C-alpha cells in the first residue's frame, strides 16, 4: 500500500485528512501514534521533526507530506477520486483555499487556544487569551451563518477542501463556544457535515477517545 497516515484519532487536523481519504475511498494504512510513548514519538519526529499530526508517507512518490491542507492537495493531485477538493479553475481554487485557511485560522486555531488552556497547570492559565479566542470565534460564527444562508457546502454546491477544514473545526469549537439559536444557518451546515458519510465515519472511529477531550475546569 502506497499511503501511510500517521495520526491520532482524537486529533482535529487528522480528522480533516481522514475526511478526504474516506470521501474518495482512497486506500491507506493508518498508524496511530501515542506521543507519550518515547519510541512512537521518535518515529514521528524522524519523519517530521516538528512532531505534529498528521503526516502522510507516500511510498510511490517517495515523499513525506506534513500539514493537513498540503496532504489533501497531494491526494487531489496524485490520487484523485469522485470528489475533487480543489477546483481546477484558478479563481475558484484560490477562493477554496482561502476558505480552508479561514476555518483553520479563525475557528480551528482559536479553539485549540481554549482547549490548550484547559491543560495548563493552575497559575499558568491565560484567561485574557481564552476570552479573546472565544470572542474571535463568535465573530467567525456570525460570518459563517450569514454566508451559509444560501449554500449547501462551504463553496456552494460541491463538497471541497473547505468542508474538510470546516467539519472538525466546528465540531470541537462547538464544544468550547456552543452554537446558539441566533446561528441557524451555521447549525444547519454543521448538521449536514455530520451527516456526510465520510465525516460520520471519522466521528464513529473517534468515539472511544472522546473521553480524553479536556473539559472546562
């Protein structure tokens, strides 16, 4: 098998790549990595010294591909399927990549700030940073809600890279900054994402690990 994905089933950025793989039924070997195990951590660091998930190893291309967006681009180029994640038309491709960055930078990263703060020891918390992250997520929620009033998926009628980014970002963000009734189009979009078979499979596989998600103190 050409493709090996190094991941953790709870990792939101790993979910993003798994959605793309399952969407097209792309064959791959999943390798779960426990960063608390010195040998497994060393294995990941040898592949990608930054030591973050996910990392794709492509034996056929003799290439190690890190970072979720780049991995999905790689799959789209070398292992295309029925779902094309980035349009071939240049303007549409740029807009899709922008929306991918929007979900990563303005939902996903702020969510991780809040979750990461829960793991800090007493005396090392950052309440100001958490409050700022929550406020920025709310701004992004408002933008998404307005945009999704007339759309099925992030870019319109077609499922794309942007939706792969949106699903895990919104799933975990909703746990730390819950959607409200004031965001009906956002909530409806998220319901469609959860019902998408590729993402439903990701969530099902992650279920045994959800107890590890850090709760608010």
